[in-house]
C-alpha cells in the first residue's frame, strides 16, 4: 500500500553501504521505522532531504506483517539546519528526542499532540530559545500526553490542597500533603512552580522562566527519576551529559 505522511527524522542508522534505516515520528502513523534504499549513493534523490531533525512529507510503501516501511520519496517541509549547526540547540534537540523515543514505543496510536510538540520544540530551539527550560517543559508535556502525568496542585493520595507543601512522591505521582507524605521527599517550591507552569503554559512562555543556578539540572533529574519509576526501566540519555557540560561551561 502506497501512503504519504508528514514526519520528523529522529534517528538514522546505517544499514548497508548505500542504505539507511530511519526512525520517524509521523503525524498519521506515530513512531515508525523506514528503510531508505540507496540513500547514501552520491546521486540519490534523498541526499539532503532526510537529515536528523528535518521535517518532510514521506512517500511510503507499507506491507502488512512487516516491521519496516520503505520510503520511495520525500519532499522537505523544513530542513532545520540550525538544529544541526548550533551546538546548544543540537544537544537540546537530541536530549528531547531521546526522551520521546524512551516514552513513545512503536505501534502506539498516531498522536497529533506529540507531532505538534515536536514541531514546537524544534522550532523554538532552532530560533535560539534557552535550551534547558524548553527541554524540561517538553518532557513534562510528553509525559502527560503519554499517560504519565503528575499532580502539582492537589495531594495525589487524598486530594487535599497542597499550597505551601513541598513534598513529592515519584511512586504516588506528584505532590503529597503532610499527612500523606511519609513516602515523600522535599523538593524546592520554585521547582514545583515551574512544573505546574509547564503543564499549563506554552513552551514559548516557559523559555523565559529563569531558575536558580543548577535549578534546571535538578528539574531534569527529578523528571528522569519519576519517569524511571513509572516506565519501570532505566533511561540512558546520552545527550544529558553534553547538556550539563554546556551549562557548566557557561555557554
């Protein structure tokens, strides 16, 4: 069956001397794997059209029972060149991509919200937005979309108002009040404020939020620990180290 769908290139793996396997997130089919035969040949029609983080309209052949689709053509929607040439933006886009691939599995139902979140995240990073608030905000949103959201305003155990309370439970799923907080631990009030804002605000507005030195590192670590509890596996985020090194270098 021949189909067409807009999609982002999230991963490229060399399959042979001339072919690639791409991991795409498509508007119509969600996360998919695609074989691109001849992509590495000098005169390939795919040259410059399937770069990492680029967005294109893919022509696919899908066959029932096969894990890999085959790409026959692609027309570029956005090259996203700055995401690959500006180091901070590249690292941030890579980190969010790793998060998405950790949370969103193959075979999930297609998700317009995920596709639009990718579009918004990449657009802001390419425009030079501050990387850490964009990444942390995007992670909050991808967790919520995927059914792993958390509570920041009411106790997850009893529903009581938690104004002024800074206790958090990974297993419970968010903030807990003093009476239910035996298994909780204290987090910064400023961190909870950012997490609450991230749930309900646009990424563009989050880009202007400044935390204390090291605040976004703490935020990302909290989100990572939370996700590992609910996904029941360790997350290996290679770009996390790069992002931390950039921050410590003051870039």
